[in-house]
């Protein structure tokens, strides 16, 4: 992969399988649902989740997709 111009990136992430993670996620979801700004926050989450909705998928099938990324240049 290095010969193709890629580099290795390594990251440490929370272990989502652990009971501690599940407990903390549950506590944070309770805090969010009891927040005075919960409706605004949920509207934001809904707005950024649209890309995976049935409506978005149907729109993608009806129009040719336009890539939002830049293709890497081919080595000469």
C-alpha cells in the first residue's frame, strides 16, 4: 500500500462491546433525552441522518451520483 502512496494510520477507540461502554452510553442518552434543548439536538441529528434515509436512497437511484471526493492522481 505504501508503494501506492498510502500510509498506515492507527487509532485507539472505545471498546463498544464492554459493559462500561454500554453503561456510559445509556447514561449519556438519558442526559440527552432530559436536556432542555433535546428537540433542537434531535432535529440536528435527523438532518444529518437524511443521507441514509429511504428518500435519499431513492433519489440517488434516480440521478447519477456526483462524487464529493477528489480521485487520487495516478502515478506517472
